[in-house]
C-alpha cells in the first residue's frame, strides 16, 4: 500500500497527469470527487440567482446575453459532472449528495440578486473570482479536471466582461443607477473574497491538495491576485471598494485589505445564508418535476430497442 | 414502474475544421443516438467549435490498461531505424 502511494507520489512529483484508469490512492480519488462535484454543483446552483432576472432584463440585448451566460453555467456543470464521473461516482449519486446536504456548493450562491446591478456584480466579481481560481486549476494533476478547466476558462472571460460592462454603463447613468451599482458592489465584494475559502492556515483539506498537485496556489495567494486586479477596474468606472483598510502597500507591491467576516462565512456554510433553503428547494422541485422527461426518454429507448430486435430476429 | 435514471453515458468527438481529425471533447448523457448528437451539440459546440460530431456509447470504447504501457509501447523505442534520421546520407546529396 505504502509502496503504491510512493509510486503515485513520484509520478505526481514528475509532473505527470493522472488519467481515469490509472491507479491512484483512495484518498486522492475521494478528494477529487468531493472537490469536483462541489464545483459542478456550484455551476448548476449558480444559474438560480441569475435566472431570476431573465424575464426582467432591461433590453433584448441584455436578455440574450444573460440567457447565453446561464446556458454556459449549465454547460460548465455538465463538463464537471462528466469529469467527476470518470472517478467512479454516478451522476445520480452526486445529485443525491447535493440534495441531502452531504455535498456543498459555493457559498456565494446563497446570496440574492436583488437588482439589475447585481447581475453586473455577479459577472464581474463572482465570475472574476472564479476565473482566478479556475486558471490556477487548469494545471491540476487530474487530466479530465484539467481539461474541463481549460474549456471553462475560455468561456468565462465573456461572463466577466459582460458583468463589468453592466457596471460601467450604470456608472455612466443617472444618480439612482450609480447608487444601485455601488450598492451591489457593497453587497458582493466581501462574499466574492470569501469564495477563495478560509486562510490557508485554517483550510482543512489544503496539505493533501498541494502534495498531490490538485491545487497549486493557496487560497490567500489567489484572493490577493483577485483584489490586486479588481481595484484598478473599479477605479476606472468610479466604484468604491467597501473596505476602509484597503491600501496600496509599496513594499510588498500588493493591496493590503481588511479582515473578512469569517463568522458570516461559517454561518452561510452551515445553511444560515439568506437563500440556502430556497436554492435547495428549487433544485429538488425541478429535479422531481423533470423526472417524467427522463422516464419517457428511457421508455422510448426501450421501445425502439424491442422493435429493432424484432426486425433483426 | 418506470425508473428515473440519468440516462446512458456517451463520449463526444468533435472535428474542429473540415479535414482535421476528430478529437475527444468530453462526455454527455442521452437515451439514444439522436439525443446524444443534440446534447453533444448543445454542450460542446456553443461557440462554433466544430464542423461535425461523433458520439459513441462509452461502454463501446475499449481502452488499454495504463499498467501495460511498457509492454505496449516500449518495443518501439529500440527500433530507431523506423525514423528517417537513423540513416546516413552521402555528403552533398540534396532533396532527400
């Protein structure tokens, strides 16, 4: 067993990718199933806050863009479910774990999208933060996960840009529109920073993930990257980042920032965020209401197979 | 009683441009060939990534065992005479 693990580790250390049929330690497999299914669930649950605005998009252009973006999120969920299935877990098991609360999804989607500016903030900040994380995951050691990340990153940059465009437009609009954009910024900034997870020193799964090169950069490192590139973007359009301690640090060449409210983070993880209950009820409701479609497809397949058997007999 | 399943697993191969080889893009779920092509199109070609799609039921793909890598691929390493650079060409010969 130990010899097997050493051999695996030396493959990882040599920079090799791991493919579905390769032998791998159970802990590596389970770590990936947990991380990848959580990632897939996040993409799918993430469709809900935005879906809320399809019928109220302010123009046909905005509606088409939003529909395309939400369709992408569904697609990303499907890439990731497929990639996770190569590890031996079925789609049904993953959905079951989500619906029973055994598998998590990103905390960020437990916040509501209250105004149209929130759609801008979600694209710019939430997708922006996700991109920083996902670019890093392109080099993850599990082949199918890495390939899914490459495809997803190519598509995400449209998401971030459409969000930033919404914010920029509102900041050029009326005073009310500007206030609405700033209000969305104020509500989404901190939850976006929380998306990178706890400080590395408090992160329960970090050391294995680094050893196996599932993860290559720490939560704090990625969070800092996101802050450093977002500050300038917000200045350009005249938005204020809601952090009084945010300050350029000349020595370190980074922005120093205030402490994240980890109590809030933990509360939302435990299910006490503004929308946890609503998100899960919605997922279960439409999963159950869609059952007849899957059943009909199976019945149609079986009927056709029977017919073909009769012809071939 | 009908059973609620997540349908069958298919592998998707996409030809990016006319004349190119088909490359594996990922997998999808579908109950039959027609749905498989439609789902592959919706999931893997939203931005004109291809000119044509193949879908193959995943259980029809036979893969080599990664542990057999040495047995299967090692022998080609000692047959360097299969590569053109193995041969010595006379000084001055051109276009060869």
